[in-house]
C-alpha cells in the first residue's frame, strides 16, 4: 500500500509589545489543530503546518488576546504586536491574617500601569551627582585602642574615590546623551562602578534590564509579564504613607530561571508605582564582581512622572582571603520632563568629557554634593590631596625613579630590569636572564637579548621602540629586528609603524599549532615594513602597509638529528624546510573596515568605543608589486568580510563572521603569499569565530571561496533551567562553520556544542571548556571529536574572542 504525505510549510513569528520588546512565554495556538506552544525567551515561535486556512490565537497576561486568520501556501512569517490590556486596577489590597497573599495581584497592577509610567517619562533631562568609593580589606585594619599614624595611612592608601557631575538627556526607548562637566578621581578608578550612565540602565519598568558593564545577559525584570512566570512574590510588610498603602514585596526567582534578580520592592497602591527597590544580581552572570546589589528610590517629579532620585550600588570582589568592596551613590535632580530634542541631538557620541571637567576646584564640588562627606572620606580627600602635592614635586619624582630603578633578583630572573625617567617620560625594560637563551628554535638554541622603550606623554600620545637580537649556536648566524611605533592621534587612533630586521618568519602565520612547530612552515625574512592605521570617520578605519622583503629558504640550516629520531619528531610528518630560490618581494596591503552607528565616549584626549548594533564590513586588497627594489612577485588578492555580535536578550549572544576572497591575478605568486584554509587544532578547541575545528588539513585556495563561522553563547539559558545542573553554574555554547571552495570541489560543514566553566581570580576570568565537534563534507566526514580549551577573558574587548 502506498502512503502519501501532504507537504508541510514552516510558520514562524515573533511576539512583541508596543515598545518593540519581545514577550517570552506568550501562548500561541492553532485553533483548528487544538495545539499550541509558548514563545521562547526572545518572543519567537514556530509550527510545521500543511497547506490550508488557520486561526492563530495569541494570548498573554496583561495583553488583549488576538485571533488572526492566515492561509498557508508556503513558508509564512507572522510578527504580532500585542496591545496592553486596559483593565481596571485593583483598589486597596488588604493582606490580613491568614488570607491569601495578594502579592502577585499587586505586581500585576504595576505591570498594567507601567506603559503609562514609561510614556510619562519618555523624554527628559536631569543632573546626576555620583560618588564612588572602594577599599581593600586585606590592608591592616585600624585598631581602636592602638591606632597610630602609619596604620591610618595604610588604611587610607587602600581607598579609592571618584566624584562625577553630569547632565543626562534621555529619549524613549534607549537614547541617551550625557555631558560630564565635573570629574575628580582620587586613587585608582579601575574598580569603581557607574562613573558614567553608559554602564547600564537600571530601569526595572522595562522587561529586560540592560547592564553591559556588569553582565553579558540582560536581567529579566520582576515587573514584567514574563517575570510573572519566572519569579515568586510574597508580601513582607504593609504600611501607611500619606494616606496611601505601601506594600513591601519579596521577589524570589523560580528554580528554573536564569538571569533573574533577588530582593524586595515597595509598591504604592492606587498609583501602582515603585517607591523603592533592592535587588541583588546573580553572581553567575557578573563579569567582574562576586556580589552586586542596587537600591533605588523614586519620587513624583514636576507633577508629571515617577522618576528615580537616588541609586545605591554595593559591589564586592574576592580572591581567597582578600576582598575589595565598593559603593557608588547616584543622586538625580533638576528634572525637566517632556523635553524636546532636535532630531540630530542623539547621535554616535553618547558621552563627552572636557579637560575642564577634570580641573574643577573644591568650591565646585562643595556646591554640587547632595550629602555631606563622611569623616573618613574627608580624611581620605585631605590625605590624597596632600600626597598629590608631594608626589608632583621634582624631589619626590626623582626619589621614586631611584627606588624603581633598583636592580633586584626578581627583576633579573622574572620581571625584567626596568629603568624609569619621569623627566623624559620614558620607560626602558631590559630582558631577564631567562630570555638570554632561546632553546626551541629552528636549528637549535640561540643566544639572544631583547630591549623595550616606551614614552607616554600627558596628551596620551606615545612612542615605543622594540629590539630583538639573537645568535644561532649551531648555524652561527646573527638575526635581529628593530620596531618603532607612534600613536600620534589618540582620538582617531592614528598610529604608524616601522619595522626592519632579519628573522625567521612563518609561511602561514595563522595555521594550527601542530603546523606552527614544523620546519615546513618556516623561512628566513630580511626586510622593511611601514604601516599606518587611522580612523577616517567614526567607524571607518583605514589600514595601509608597504613591505619589502628578501625571502630565503632555511632548508640548508643544520638541525638536531636526535630530535628528528625522537618520539616527538616521529609524530611530526612533513617536518622538513621547504627549499626555494631566494627572491625579493614588494607589496602593498590596503584594508578598510566600516561599522555603521558606532557608539563612543569622548574623553579630552581619547575615544572609547562602545560598539554598534550594526555589522562591521571589511575589504582588503593585497598587491604584489613587481620591478620595485628587485621585486619579482606580481599578484592581486581581494577579500570581503562581514562580522557582527548580536545580543538576543535572554537567549544569549551570537556572533558570526563571513569571508569571501579570490586572487584577481597570479602572474607571479609565491608560496608565502598563498591564501590558506586553516586546519583544526588537534586536541584543542580554537577560536570558533576565525577557524574550523574539524578540517583535517591546511590547503591553499586561489579562486573564489566562501567561508563562514557562527558562535552562540547561551550564558546558562538552557542548563540553568535544569534543577540539578543549575548549581554547577555551567555555560553552554554551540555553533558551526561552512566552507565552499569550488576549485577543489569542497563543500564542508561542521557543528559543535560545548560546556564551559568560569573560574574567577580577583578581577580576571578564566574559562575551561569541553566540546563535541562533528563535520560533514562531500569528500570526507569526521566522526565525533572531543576537544578542550582554556581561555582568558579579554577586558579590553569585553569578550572571550
């Protein structure tokens, strides 16, 4: 008997509210099939349906239900905007004796009212005074009975403090522009939080609270429809304030939650607004801190809107018995509600600070402080100011140079010998004893010496000089290089480089580690390189490089025969240097990268990039130029690329990279200039945004190729919903890669899934991971492979990769 199946089509869609925020856990059902599903953390849903006519029913607490009729004849996308339900709010809710706790009903009233609250505060500006302090607990504590001056000074030395005064302009939903008109830093501000409002928007009326300086994941607000399913609510206290009833509601995450807060909030009846909140963020998602809490106070402002008037942040970092605790208080004042801004008022520059802001005198701060300094803070300011007066004198700076320039055993063997000269703004570093001998080099051990010089000027410009020299013991050859760079424009990051020398180089620098250690990947390069980088416009970066090189084979170098016959040597196939005739090469590389809508902070002498919601587009052209300084190469290579990081709310973060390139001409193309496809690393999991994990060999491509990589970091969105695994604080990642190289008839794809564990030490984060990788191709396929990785979090990029 023959059995037939009707063709099925894919119905996909997304449920959002009027503020374009995704609605998680909304109910989407097919009336005719009597089946349905809840939207995921990002508001998405999907069904497999046969061709036909269907009634789609969408429902969620706090919103009007919708019924939409659609006809399916092909794949269909249905995006729905839910309208808030206008329900009569509860009157005074009484919680007395053993009656049922009405906490959830109280919270629902706030949720019903919050769109009106957000609309009332859609546009405004205000002034914010911020005071931040922290202290190291491992410094000797002041003993009440035996206090002395030296102990007090040690305690004050452990403190840091910052004061900031700024004007903030805000437009719904998330446009901001701040101008910091006063900044005073005493000590080290690196560990202090919220010296700018770009660190996070702690508006718990929004469904997702975005805190980029604290966590890669947004926090799900307890005052949201999705929060009703993710939190438990309990009434702790009831009190009267100005003839209004105020409820203190305890907020606790459910066992199956992920990015959820814990704490309390005070809600006023009738108005159904937040009066105050105290929330603690989950340690699992904190980038830097072991503990973080936020307290907020709200007031009725200008008879128009309920606005925050004070925020307190408490944070703690621990490492063994050591800890560093901090507190930041922000005071909001002088609100102007319903402010009108010009269309171009909010742009790429979200924060600016002038040099004058850093030079404010004590009278300025006396006038704008919102509460008196504590006795300890006054003592600290006086101490720091007196220390600053001393430490800026020539006599003190000379003494510090003498102290820092002392040669110690630790410098000789571990750190390197440094030499400071404050008058010349110069730092020199000489190599350690261990650097004198370099055992793992082609041709055997080499005797070498390195030197580094750096000058950083007050205007943030800097120059650096690096030299390396080495002598091969077995081959009696001298090598070395000298490199010079200058940052001439800190704001546009304008920098040029000059490098010259004679050293070993790699044929394919980005190859897998197993190939990096092979002699077949090494040649001898002698030449000069000149390069220049600069940001032409915001987000548009130009890279231009010229290089002349004489390239020599190292096939005649004497090597260690004992190493070749060892077990390690036998494991390395094709471990012989490639023989080729010596030749000269001169080429030019020009690259352009553009990131539309790039947000940034303007400091007096530099620019801090915050990122963009748009992809980064890139193009690179590399030209081998013949007949210049004896150059024999002649080729053109052109490559296009696109990369982007996507924040997907409670579903985590995604990142993708796509590259396509080809040689436009190959009149004289040598091995060093080939375009290679990198093989996967044995055992180790390499950067998944740049490399394949399971490709079994490295090979060149000359014609058009297409390469793509995708990585998704769930940040616990799956495992944290499994009760037994949630306590382990594990992270899950998944992704894959594709390669299409028509000239080799290669169609390759791979998938991977991994589980990672974050280990924090002080403010550094390390990641240990295990990964399962599989791949398929039209010519071969690999079975499952298991790989491991150890990574260090890149603070500068705020990313693992």
